[in-house]
C-alpha cells in the first residue's frame, strides 16, 4: 500500500519512456568516456557494455528507477566493476543531465508547434491581403486595416516567440556531465566527449554552476518563453471571440468539432475551442508561476528548480495549446463583405478625413481632427453612418467648427470615408497597404523557412550524436568477445 510520501514522489518524479531511454544512454556515454580516460580496460568495458544493454532492456518506462538500483543490478551481472561507470560523476550531474534532456525536448517540440502555427497564419494572410476589416483599440473600432495585416502582426509575435525558444535552447543544451556533485573529481573524464555523445552543444563550464545555478536559469527562461506564447495565443483567441458579439460575425470558426451546441438554446454555436485555448493558456501561465515558485528563496544546491516533471508538463501544455491554435486558424471562415460593411457602419475613417484636410488644403491637423470629431458626433446623434452624412451637411459642420468654408471637394470627401481608400493611402513601413503587406508576407515566409531549417539542424545534430554514441558503445561491446 502506497504512503502519502510515495504518492507525493510519484507526482514529482514522473517516469517516461524518454527519460528511461536517456538514462540508459547516459550510462553508455559514461562507459565510453571512462574507457577513453583509461579508467577501465578493454575486458571490463566489454563486460559492462553487455550488462548496461541488458539492464536497459529490463527497465520499465512507467516506473521511476533510481540510479543506485540500476547500479545494484549491474553489480549482480558483472560484479563490483559495475561501479566503475560512475567514476567522475554523481547523481547530481546525472539528474541535471536528465532534466536538460527533458527541457531541450520540450523546447524542440514547442518550436515545431510554433512554426506549424506560423505556417497556418501566413497561408490565411496570403488569401486575405485585400480583405478590409475593422481594427480596434480600447475595445472600440478604431481604423480600417486588412485581415492580412492583422494576421501578420500575430504571426510576427509568434516568430519572436520562436526566437526566444531558440535562444533558450542554445543555453539549455549545455551538458553538466562530469561536474560531479560540485567540484568534478580526481578523475579527468572528458566532459566534452560526454557532451558530444549525448547531443549537447557544449558544457556548462563551471562545475558548481553546472548543477546548482545554471539549471535554474535554463528552466525559468524556457518557462517564461512558454508563458509568453500562452499570452499571445489568448490575445488571438480573444480577438476572434469578440466578433461573436455580433449576430453576424465576419470571422468565425467553422461549425464542427471546434464548436459546441447549447443544450437549451438551439440557435447557439458556442466557440468552444476558443474557451479551451484560454483555459489551457491559464494552465501554462500558472505552470510558469510554479516554476518560479519552486526556485524562489532557495540556496544553491537544492534540487527543486531542476525537477523535470514541471518542465515536461509546461512543455506539453504549451505544445498542445499551439497545436489547438493552429487548428482554430485552419477552421476560420471569413466574410470579406461583412467585414467591409462593419467598417462602413462606424466612423473608423475619420483619421483619413483629418489627414486629407492637411494634405489637400493645409488645414492644421488639430483643426481637422476637431472637425472630424464634430462630424462623428453629428452623425451618431442622428443615427447616421459616415456615408449617410451628405457633403452639404459636412460643409455646414465644418463652417460651424472653423468659421471657414469646407476646402474639400465632394469627391475628396467621399473618398476619405471609404475604408478601402483608407487602407490604400497608408504610406508608412509596416502598414496595411497591399504592396507593403505583400512585402511583409514575403519577409515572414523567408524567416519561417530559416527558422524551420534551424529546428531541423537541432534535430539532425541530436540524431548524429545518437549515431556516434551507438558506434562508440558498440565498439566497446565487441571487446567482450
């Protein structure tokens, strides 16, 4: 019968097939390194190689196994020589290495999910470069933009997220092995060789920091990157959800597995996936807090921040959130006509009217701004949309506001109220004008291709290290013959 202590440890030390496999590879790498250092001879190395493989085959991935239990089994098979693979190492640096492997795996999986989401966003943006939509500030319609312009902003933020993950991976994929408990050991086991055999890009130089300082940095940095991605996902979800306040949203999720039908109200199609996104994002952000809490107010030397279970959970939850977000993007339906109609229904083009008064007639911007504001109040008080305010009424409002004749022609006035014209006249870098949007789309596609190559290179280096380890270890195994 399990005790509360047993149950508590089971929650913290979560076994997995990946952890079990890496732990066995760690023993294989250690044997290669101690043999290379001349600490075991060929006969010992050959016998130990066979024993390590046998114990690896006996281990259950669903049961957490302490190293001392593994060593005891090795002793049963080959005698006291089994302990020689532990020369120059401690459970401290072994555990740190396992946690680093869990962390780098989580980072790579999340990086892949981010890139998949970016690809979906760019595909949708490419289909809607000229789809004019309302843009919002403070929860109110502000200016017309395009769906592509908006999606590229969201995608760009996830691109920054990839950069954070990539930088975090670079610092996380450093080996603590050979650091021992604190001070290395009297045996000069090649730390660089251990790192190469297990796919690390280098070593954490300071042996004290390798186990007791650097692991905290790495976990907190990754957790921050995960939490930032969760916030970005919820911003996107909330933008979509806001459209559902309209009886006829111009952007909605295709009815199906991502939506739910009310048990009482037959007309409702609830955007359940958006709610799930928010809920899961809250879990990720909470996990980020747990990572910081586990590291807070501790002296160096405590293992709390290194616990791999928190890192693994945070990575899995972030990956699933991003995969769900990509699924939502793929299920979005857009009605360009409704989006344009929503722009025309409000006064989002008033900035252009004020700008045009200066551009065409050198009316000071603030004077033009006050007039456009007065015109907005005039129309709203009468229940009119901008295009329903005739040119002659605009002339009257301008005269009342400035004491001067309205300097724009009827054609200029009507163009200034057109959301399409508004988008077309944007001139700054990064704006929604079609040519600039196409440039940004090309740039982001190119960046995504580079980032995909970066991810592929990380995975290729890990695969190459695995091949190297197999080759070097099998050479030792052949010595037993």
